[in-house]
């Protein structure tokens, strides 16, 4: 079976990178059972870089993962903008962030 990659969202990605995150140990324990690449979208990367803006070491690790192809952004939002906005509207009571809607479109 072909490895298509594992989808990763901001929360687990941030938990993996930030030692102080309450889910860091969980994220580190899951990682060895998964095979890269970890697929995501630019919106998730933007959120994660924002959350790590005052953390130079985790930011460096994220950059390294991107440069090495461990984490790969494989989604262009523009062709799916209508679906993304529809998802955000449909799940506004949750609410659904732009990045989350992008990941749902990636799965579909």
C-alpha cells in the first residue's frame, strides 16, 4: 500500500514542537508510529509559526522539517475557496477556522 502521508493540524504540530505544551509527550509518543511526510496546508503552517513566534528553537525545528520534506504543504486554497467558505459557514457554531476547513477539503 502506498504511503500517502498523514494529515497534521496546528494543535498536534504545535504540541510536537513546543516542549511546554501539555500534549508534547503524547505527540512525541505518536510520531514514531507514523511515516512522513506529514501533509498540511499553508494556513496550518501560518498558525503554527504565529504560535511559535517567540520560540526560536521550535521555530528552527519547524523550518528544518519543512526543508527536509518531513512536513509538506500540499494544498492551494484558491481553487477550493467556495468549499472552504461553505464549510466555515456550516460549522460556524464550532467554529471552524480557515485552516481546519482547508484540511477538510484536503481529505475530501
